[in-house]
C-alpha cells in the first residue's frame, strides 16, 4: 500500500472491524466454494469404491453444508462490503468538506472554479470503490488463496507449492501485466482521442458559423480523417485489451495440470490415497476464483487513488486567511471601511490584480467603484470580506487592520451580494434566510419586499416555498439578482457590498434593479462595484480603477 | 434494460459482424468446456485406476492446452468487442455530426457539444465493456448451459434431469425478485443522485456560505444526510441482493444435489466413476455463465446508455429541410422579406412570434430591437436558413429561400453572431473563414476596418498567433473584432449583426461600434441591438415585442 493509499484509507475512514468482517466473509465465500468442490470430489471418489452408504454420510453432510453456506456467506459479504463503501464515501464527503471549509473563498474560486468543484464531487463519489472494489478483493484473495493452499498442503505439500506459485502468478503478475498492456493501449489512443474530441466540440459549438461561411463539408472531411486515424489506432490497441483474462486461464491450466501430475506420481509412489486425486484437482480449479477479480481490482484501485490524490492536493492546502490569536471586538455602532494603498496578487509571480488602490467608505455613504472588465473590481470585494489579504497596504475597519478581527465578525459586519453569489437548490425562503438564520418570517418577507420581489413571490402557486432549481435556474436573471440582494439585506449588516448586481441584465431591467436596491438600503453604507452606467447618479462618490491588471479570479 | 437495442443492430454493420463472430467463439467455447471436463475426469479416473504418470503426460499437456485455448477465445471475444465498439461509435458519431451540422447548425451550445463529444469519443470505454464482456457473456449464457445439459444427458440422463430441475428456478426467481426490487433500486439511485447533487450544491455555494458565516453549520448537515442515506440504502440492498443470492443458491444446491445423487448411485454401482466425475465437473459450468452475466449487467449498462443516447440524438428531426435547387437572387438588388412568419421551437411550448413581417431593402440598415426572449436571434437564424419557419416564408426577390440552394444563399451573407467562435488556428486563418482565398493584404485590410489590426499586431506572432482552444485566450471584444474582420473580408451584400457590442466595456464597445458603422456602408444590414447609439445609426428601427406586436419607426 503506498503512502497515498494509506492517507486515502484514512480520509475515507471506516472502523477496522467492519473492513475485517467484509474481508472475512469474502474469503469464506470463496473457501466454501472450494470446500464444496473438495467434498464433492471426495464423495464421488469414495463412492466409486462402493463402500457402505453410511460411510459416505460425512461427505454428504459436507457437500450440503457448503452448498448452503456459500450463498449465505456471499449475501452477507455483499451487505458488509457495501456498508463499508457507503460509510467510506460518507466519511470522505464530510472530511473533504471540513477541509475545504477552512480554506478562503479566494482559494476555491480560481479561474476554473466550476471544474474544480465538480471534480471534487465526482472524486469523492469514486472513493466508494476504494474499499469495495480496490482494497477488499486483494485481501480476500490472499486469505482465501492461503486457505486453499493450506487444504492442499495438508494432503500433498509439493502440490501446495505448485498451487501457491500458480495463484501468486495469476493474482500478482497477471493483473500488473494486464494493467501495463491497458496503459500502453490508452497511451496510444489518448492523443487521437484528444484531437477528435477537440475537433468535435469546436465544430459542433461553432457549427452555425461554419454553415454561414460555407465550410461544413470541408469540416466534416477533416473530422472524418481524424476519426479514421483514431479507429485505426484503437483497432490496433484492442489486441492488448483482454489479454489479462487469457493469461489467467493459461496460468490456471498449467497449475491444474501440474497439481494433477504431482498427485498422479505421488499416488504411484504410494504416498497418496487415490480418493484424494479428484479432490486436489477440483480444489485447484476452484481456488482460481479467488484471483479472478484482481485485474479489475487493480484498475479500480488506481482510479480511486487518482481521484483521491486530486482531493488530497486540495485538502492539503493551508488556509490563506485565518483568525488572529487575540482578536479585537467589532467597534460599537457605525464605522468607516477603507482600502489603503493595497496591492493584491493571487499567486506569487502573477501580475497584481490590484495595485496602489485606495478607497474610503464612511458610515451611511454610497460609493461606486467602476472600471473596465478585468481591472480588479471583484478583488476589492474579496479584500473587504477578507476572502484574501493584501500583499502590501492594508484594509481597515474602524481604523484598525482587518486582520485584527475574527473572520466571522468581519463577515457579520459586511454583507455581500455578488455576481457569483450562489443560489442553493432549495426554496426561495431558505435562500433568503441564509442571510440571517434566526430571522423571523416577517423579516424575510420584509427583505423580499425591499428587494421588490414580494409581489412576484406571492403570485407563485407555492409562494416562497417555490424551489429555485439548481443554481437558481428556474428564475430569470433579474429575479436571481434580486434574491441575492434580499438575502444581503436580511443579513442586516451596516455595510453592503454589491458586486456587479446588474451583470447579464438588459439596460431597463438593470436600471430598475439598481433603483430598487438604493431605495431599500436605508442608512447602510454601500459599495457598488460596476462597469455599467446604471446607478452612478445615485452615489456620493465614484472611484475609478485604472489599468487592466486583469488577474482577478473570474469564471 | 434490453439486452441489445434492435436499432443498433439494424443501423451498425459492425454489430452484425460482431454477433456472428461472438456466436462462433461462443460455440467453440462451449465445446472446449465439454472437452476440458471430459479430459479432466478421464485423467483423474485413469489415475484412480492406477495409471502411471508416463501414460497421462499427453492428456495433462492437452488439458493445459485446452485451458489456454479457452483463454485465447476469451481474448478473442474482447478484441472483437473492442474493435466493434470503436467502429460502431465512429459510425454513429460521424453520422451524428454530419446530421447536426447540416440539419441544425444553430441548435447547439458549448455544453451540449461537449456532451456529444464526450459520449462519442470517451463513450467507447463503456461500449467496449458492453460489446467485449456483456455480449459474449450473453452468448455463452445461451450456448453453454444447453451444451452442458446435452452432454450430461448423453452421459447420465438422471443427472441431466436433476440439473434441469434447478435451472428453471434461476430465471423465475430472478424475475420475481427483480420485479420486487426494481422500484426500490430506482429509488436508491435517485437518492444517490440527490446526495451527490446536494453535495455539489453545498460545495459550489461554499464561498457564499462563508460570506454569511454559515459554512461550518453545513458540515453537520452533510454528515446527517449521508448517514440517513446509508441506512436507507442498506435497507434496499438487503432485499436487492436477494436475487443474486437466489442465483448462487440454485448454483451451489444444484452442484450439491448432483454430487449426492451421483455419489449414491456410484456407491450402488449403477454409474461409472469417470461418467460421474465428468457430470460433477460440468455441474458448476451450467450456472457460471448466468452468474457472470448478472455480474456484468450493471457495468455494461453504461455502454448501452451511450449508444442509446447517440441513437436518440440521431433520431431528432432536423431543424431545417435540405433546400431546393434554385439559385437565389442577390440581396444586392432583391429585397429580402419575412412574410407572415411564425416560429416555435420544437422543445418549447408556444410561439416565439406569430405572423412576423419584415423587409430589408437593398442598401438599408434595419435595427431590430426588443426584450430578451422576443426572438431577435431567431430572425437571424431564419434569414440564414438555420431554422425553418413554422408557417409563412422567407423570400429574396419573391423567391422562397426554401427552394434555393442554402450554400449559395449563405455565400451572400456575412454574419457576426452574438458570441463568435474562434476556431483553433492562427488569427489570419480565423479571418479567412470569411473568404478562403483572401490574400494576406485583404486579411490585413479587413482587420484594420474591424478595428482589430492594432491588437493583432501586439500579439506575440501577430497574424500568425495561434488562438482558439489551447491557443492564446482572447477577450470578448477581441473575439468580436475578429468576427467583424471575417465579415469585412467576405464582401457580402447582406450583413447580419447580432448584438455586436453586448457585454463589452465602454472602450471596446466604441471601437466595435465604429467598425460596425464602416461595415454597414453600402450593404443591406440587419442590426440586432439594444444600445441606443448603435440603433441611432439605422435607417429604420423594428421592435419585436413577443408574439405579434411589431412596432416600426423611422430612425
């Protein structure tokens, strides 16, 4: 077991006794099968000597016992191993979440946030195979294989050696050989597959333009050529696939023949009762059941480990923002908020996302921060909520550095309604309530009213119990933004940061939204971050961000 | 799940070929199963009767060779399956791409394109499992039990009857329990999807949860939901695994029953040892293919799902009929008209618009405005013959465009879509999409007119810089300007511009607006826009306001 596998087994931790139980039941399943064939072989051989039927009784009982015990062991084994799988994915989900939750949002956003997070979910799901299909089968094979070898050793030690060697080759060497062949085949195909995928995506997504500019037939020909190349490579690679199964049978055949040869010569030399020959042969055949799932197990283990390593890479990250040892209490009443000559870089060596920026937001004032796309406006919001710390300069709250407060206090003092704010796949009410979980229904209604959503919500058949769909997909762009604003209003923080609340809205909708928001904020201090003209006439100050620094994390 | 989709057999020649190959390999395998059992039994029986090793060496070698031959047949199954999988998928994806690009070039967004590409390229892995493992197992499950029963019947009719007694139990019990668990299993899969969906939702919304100090509370919720799911799932599995156990039970009890009856008759002297042993060795082979078929069932469902998804996509009706053979009049002299055009998307209820009338006279610029969702881009699609009107017609100089050759008509149009595609290639190649034979000089001139020349020359390799997937990333404004350069180089009499300045910041929007004005000069132009300064330059403004409401005013 490699270090990574060990750490994963920890991440997807399951109590040891449960794993041991599943492995034991798995081994018993195989061994009962071996036992069935062994007793049956013995029974028939002994019966051929035509003894009294009574002397066959023990063997008959054995055959019946194994015949019944095997399906029962198998049933229990499947339950035990699936229980392990479900527990491991549950633990992994909770542990990964706990680690992610400590990271700052800026570490989670990144340029390819969508991919990153979708991968986290898929990777956690694939951890359920870590024990079930990856780690348990080899353990089962080892125990059951040892059991079968033990049975043979008690009868004919030299045959046990042959069987042990056969099982080791069939269970140890063959899966690796099969995996190596499969890897070679995948490596051969990967570039051709990549080229074809890219070509397909590009021409399907740009199909209208290809049609408009008369390039359809030409494109189809190009794709056809790339496709033919892939098929050629794949047909050649196919020869390597499935070699594992062939090799296993080759080894099994040689082993069974070897065991039989030893049994025959031992019998001829007088060292073996003839009724045991059939038993040895049938046990050898049945024992190979133990190693049959191993090539698959190796594949599954590698896939689970690859997924797990991506997770570990993420969960090993250290949080970039943390609480101070001795935090200040939030100032009583109202307080100013300021960026003082800050420089911000998301990664060392990257261009600064913000450089030399200052901004002051007095209590009750409204300030707009404007600039072209990519000028680092969202980065200013990230700094104010302490999603990230500046490299130079400081962010202050009531005159003291933001780093002197607890993160929780900072985020209680400042509410964010961002263009990336997430709507959860639950009801309208629960999405708003997130702003302040202890809010009363009346307060939620009030927040909806102030965001000018209440009439619309009341008109819905399910009212505020209406589900908003995944990422709020059931709502229009304007409704989504208003819901995000309502949530931020409910939070009742003295400072409200609106990050591009009108992005993706048409001009008329944007204007109405901004008007309604400014009507609703009351005496809160507001920072409006925007690249559009709507709302600028309603602020006290406009701060322009110059330059195209352009490494703010955006989707 | 059906075992094999008849559409697939009908459509794909490689599938029919594969079925033939599999049948032959299956027959050979069935024969080898019989040979192997007979050989093994004969070796043991002769050793039992005191044969020396020397007499048996030939048979032992033959036995090992039979095992090896079965290995080779298994390998053959997989190779044939993998080759068929890659051929079938190639056939399906090429046909799908051709149909999509010719029949509904507009209907795809990036996500769907990526989905098709993934299914069409990576889907081969699932299809290989289906063709290479499931289908052979299906063939074997039909052939091997019959061969075994026939052979056993020839050796010992009583045993054959015992086997036949247990065999029908298998499908009957599986069917009964399958029906009972189907619903529950479905519920379990739904629960798993919900659980992953819930986790994804929480992880995606993590920055929002952190902004409102709610992230820690979610860890407990996740753990609870996971544990609840585990319990529910284990409940269904307790029943679900019964069907598999019944199969196991039938198999082991069948073997035990055969062993005991054979043993008793051997003891009574009414059966020969070798015959009894052959029957015993064959008994597990009767059930093995059925058990393995059940084991392959789920892993191969993915493969069939891929094929069925592709078939489904292939059966979608095209959005536009292949055109007639007429040569369309040029918009340089002929007015282009939408005559009482109604349009509905097949996937959505209701009409986008109803009885729309629109005329573009040679040389005039018409602005088309209206709220999002009013069908502005659909008008562009109708003019380009990407979609077919539900009723009414689109004409040029009185000739219905549906009667004309689409590629000749499109040759007269330069279209700049709302989100232009930049194809992988150099900037010059991307501009040349407008006119394949354009000289370097013409490309440069077009870029100058489109306001693109300056930024292109600032790129590392100027016009030879590689852009598109994997190349240098371009901003929305840069893409738009390259698309405008395409339109300039095309020198087409009819220009369709779809929201040329949407989502651009002020500076980029101004550059693009100037280029648009240059492009309009001397051409017939349909300008879809909502920015007032663009609309102001139009000769006429047409407002689309959902359904029938069309307002026209002189600008």
